[in-house]
C-alpha cells in the first residue's frame, strides 16, 4: 500500500489495485495481474500510479488519462517507485524532449534490490549488502551504508527506508536504526569526490525487529515485530506488532509511548508481513498486515481525555479540557462525569466545589444538582458554592437551603445569612421561619442576631436596633451611624450608655443636633432616681426649657434636686403648678393654696390640694377665699362633706346669695352624711365581731396544754426542766409565753400564785429590770 494526501492505493495478493479514500471506502478498482502486487508508487500530484507485480509486469499510467508506460520482464519485480524498476539491477526511465523513454542503469551486480525511496533529487535503495543514495543532479552515488547484522535474512527482515525531509534518510534494518543526513561538501575539499556526502547523526539498536518507520516532528514512529525470546515483553504480547514513538538521541533513543496491536492471524505473521505507511498532510499512519489495515493518528486532546477518564483521572481530564476547550470536539460533559464520580464516592464537598467550576452559568444544571443534593441529604455541602452574582437561581432554591440549615444548624444558617445577599430569597418568609424557631428558644442569641441582620436587609432598622441593644451586640453603633437611626434611639440612650459608655457619649456629643441632651438624662432618671443625682439641678433647667410636661413628675420623684433653685426657675417662668408643688413641699402650704385659687382659679384643684395636706387651717383659708364666690361655694359643698363639717361653711354663706345648683349640693351633703353614718355603724359591727373572735381564739390558745420534756430547760438556771429521777416530787411553772422555770428558781418560791413571766415582764419594762427583780 502507498499513501497520498488525497487517497490510498492498495494492492492485493490476487493482482488487484484498489483506490480508497481516507476513511477506507473503495473509490476505484483496477485489474492489474493474476498474481500478487509487490509495490505501488504515486507521483506528488496523485495523477499517476506505478505498479509492479510478481509476474514481471511494470505499469505506469495516469489515473484519469490511462496514458502511460508498460513493460514486461522475465523475473518478478519486487519494487517500483515512480519510474524505477528494481530486481537485480536498478533502471531509471526518463522522458526526453521527443516524449520517448530513456533508460539508465543505476546499479547492478549486488543481488536483489528490496526497497527504493525517492525524494527531490535523491534516490535511496536497499539490497542485500546495504543502502545506497544516488544524486540525480550529479548522476553520482554518494554513499553506501552497510547493514549491521549480516546474519539476518534480507527477505525475512527487509530494510525500511523513509525520507524525513529532502536531506534526511531514516534506515531501519533488523533491530538497527540509523538517521542519515545528506550534506553539501566544501568546494575546496571536493577533488574527485561527489559534491554531497552523508553523515550518520544517530544510530542505535532496539530490542525488536523493525517492520516500518515514519517521521513525527523530531521523533520517530516505529512499527516493531516482537522477538520471540524478548525478556522485557509479557508472553501474551509476543509476536504482536508494536507501534512505538521514540526520541532519537546521538547514541541511543528514549521511548515516548508504546502500544501492542492486535491484528488478525498475528500469531502466523512474520516481520516481513508488516508495513508502515504515513500521510504527511494529516499525520495519519497506516499499519498494513496481510489481513488488516490499522489507521493510527497522532493523539489529540479528545484521545488524551478519553485515556484520563478510563483511568478515572477526572481532575486531570477536566483540567485538560479547560486548557484545550477550543480543540476538543466530544468531551463537553467531562465535568458532569467527574461530579457523578465524586457523588458516588461520597466526597460530597468536592463534588459541590466542582459544581461551581463545571456548571458555570447554566441555571437548569444548577437547579438539577441542588435537587440531587437534597435527595441525598447533602444540601449543606452545595450551599456555599451556589451562584450569587450575575447568575441567580430561583429564590425557592435558596430558601430551601436556608430552611434546611435552620432545622439543624443555627451557626451555618447565620453564616449563610451574612454571606448571601438579601435579594436572593424572600426575606419575609425567612424572618417568619426564624420567629417560629424563636418561639421554642426565645433567648437564643445566634437566632436573635440573625433575625436582626434579616431586619436590616429589609430596612426595618428599628427592629434590628432593638435586638442588638437587647443582646448588647457590638454592631449596634455601626448600625446607628450607617443608617442614621438617631431618631430611633431617643428612648434607648440609657441602654447604649450601659452597653458602652465611651462610645455612647462620643456618639451623643457628635450628633447633638440630632439627639436632644434631655432625652437620655430623662431615661436615666426613669430607670434609677438616684443614679444621676449630681445632674438633677441641671435637669430642672433642661425640663423647664425642653420638656415641661416631665418637669412636675421629676420634681415629685427626685429627692436630690435643690428646691430653692427649682422654685426660682419655676417662678421666673411662671410655672404655677410646679410652683404650687414646690411651695407645699417646702412647707408653705398656705401660699401654695393661695396661688391655686388666685392664679389657677380652680376650686377642684384647691380642694384636692387641701385634701392632700389634711390641714384644718387650709380648709379655713379655702372657705374664707371661696365665701364670696358662688362657683367656689358649689364646689366646696360637693366635696367638703367628708373632710370638714359642712355646717361651718353653710353658716358663713351670706343670706340672699345665689348659689348655682344649691339644692343638688345640699342633697349630696345629706347623702354623704348618711353614708358616713352607715360606714361608722358597719365599722363598729366589724370591730365588735373581730374583737369577739380574737378573744375566743386567745382563750382557746391559753387553754391548750404545753409539752414539757427532757429537752426543755429552766430559763433561770439553764438546766433541764425535768429531773433525772421523775419518781421524786418536783415543781415546774410554765407560762403562756412558753418560758419554763423550776418552781424553786422563781423570785418568790413561797408564793404559789405567780401570774407573770419575769423575762417577758422585764422586756416590757426595760433592760436590766428582770435581772434586778431576780436578784431581789
């Protein structure tokens, strides 16, 4: 077989020649002879073919014109190469200017010529002695490379020739390889020598017999026939052809790759049964055997990836695909295969990490993987790798993962909330879920902190601030400054001060225009009336200027504010109610009552003030001030009945004065009087009943017996109250107060009727009296 860039030419044992395309499909068929075809040759254009056969026929003809040359010889023709007929002599056929064939003998007399290769102006051929190279331009043979192992039969181990380029010839013979370079000789050294010479740049021995050679860049593709006695080859690979790639060196070679090939009937084949042809255009190599043709091509990235996948080296396969993504054609799902492999192996974290790299921006693939991880219970593994930038999955995906964490891992849930943008999921749904969990564990600080962050995402800063203050969280000040929450902290100043006084003070001073100073002093006072007592004097002025409604409650509750200063401030600002309170607190009740009646003209407030003070002189002053004012008299008649005898007021009313609603007022006085009578009678009955009940209880108590045993002691001599020998007569006196004495230890032992306990009587009379009485 021979190879052209356009097609293949194949000759058979039965004299037929087939033209095939690169895929091996037959395009033409020629009946050349009835015996086997020995060699086929093609010109560079692929328009003409030369064929030689075992019956001595040599044909050169055009594939499209059928015009050519035919010659018959009396012996088998073993080699044919573009006009070269070879057996025991080498002939060169050339067309002259008259279109006639001219014959030249290039070589004869050294046995059969087994192989011929022609490139540019150089012809190389091999016979039983060695390899010759002929220069057509100078019409001289320029070298003779002898074969190394003359013991090998040339017909069994034929020579393989291959031109790497127009000056480099590769020779393979038996187990020997030589690389020869044709060089130009220096003109000064020519004399009678050819203008060119050959230098062997590399020569080495192999462990196998060479069946074919072909160049591959700076390396060699070698087709080997394995020696049967080779020690470095396993039994099952012996006699199989091997296709190796080697790197030639000056005195040896380095094996790059090696493959043992399986062809039909390889057990019956010999070294001479294999040939290696190659197509330079597409780097295709054809291994020809008697029954098969194996096509080999330079391994591309797809092949490399196939090998890596076969070896389960998914990481390297994925890396190779990424590096050569423009050149691969059939490995667009390596990443998914790798992910499936990791999941099957149980390495879920690594599988999830690869999802980020493999799935890219394919939302459908992402969601499919998330549901797969949910099925196997590994949502947590994929959570940290989910897309959260330009590509975003449906909110339900993120919410599903958040709910999973919320069930089993509060810390992981909090981490996701901090790392995921709030736009990824429905914030309200997650807030509701967190609140449900807080019902079961309301003091969980991690859940509360996370809830505050969710409120912050939702711009409900007041709720977040409330939680941060409750937890005394360090981010509370950052939250206030970032979102300008000064209006929300007016009622939380004290909490901020308790949390971090320095930061709180700095914040209040830096934002005095946004937060009134009175706000936090007021909260401090509400929490503890004594905590900020040194500021109470200043608070009076602040309340008076900024918050008068809280001034009077402050004056009522504070025990540390200076009354004179407060009175001065209130009088300057004409605060009547506050002045009245201060005057009454300072003991000037009559002046306070006068201000109520004169400044406020409020009889109800005046009556209320008199009730609070419960001073008869104040009532007299109130009656005196009101006696000429009918509205005041009506008010007094309606309210005075329970504090002062109404007759005192009625007697002082001038005759003829018209008093509004006098009838109703008098009826109310009578009703109040009747009510007082009923109350007194009811109270009297209750007192009598209580007295009788208590008297009966006392009588029952005093009639009860008192336990006396060996644990009781005499209150006078402090010895056991009962003698050790109870058979003898003894006397014991026990009082209702449970004090016990030996009869002889009492102050007057001769007096049998002793009515009072000396100890209890001494307590009532004073210290030392009982002891003196005992001594008497």
